[in-house]
C-alpha cells in the first residue's frame, strides 16, 4: 500500500463520507447493534440517556477532531 501511495500519490484522493459504514462495520463492529451502542454511551462515555443531544454532541466532537487533525497535517477537506 505504501508503494502504491508513493507511486501514484498525485493521482489519489481520499474522500471519507460515511463514518458509520466504514468505521463501525469495519473497525468497531461491536457498535453495530443498538444494545451495544447504549452500553458504550452509558458505561464507556458516561452518558445516562442516549438521545439526539448525546449523539449530536459526540458527532460534533468527532467532526472537530477530524478538522483539527486535517488542519495540523495540511490535509485538505472537502
């Protein structure tokens, strides 16, 4: 993969549109069921009620982290 990136870096663009499909299904498969999401928020994050506000807060924190990471590594975002 590194060789591919080195040889074709000027032709490659990484666009990340779908957090839930890529990360949850591929990397955090334990969060693919509702009861596991509730466990994660209650016991790991410490949120007693998993509601729209809690999910939005987590989404905004993640979005801010991604934007900061991209800015600090000179990675353009679309």
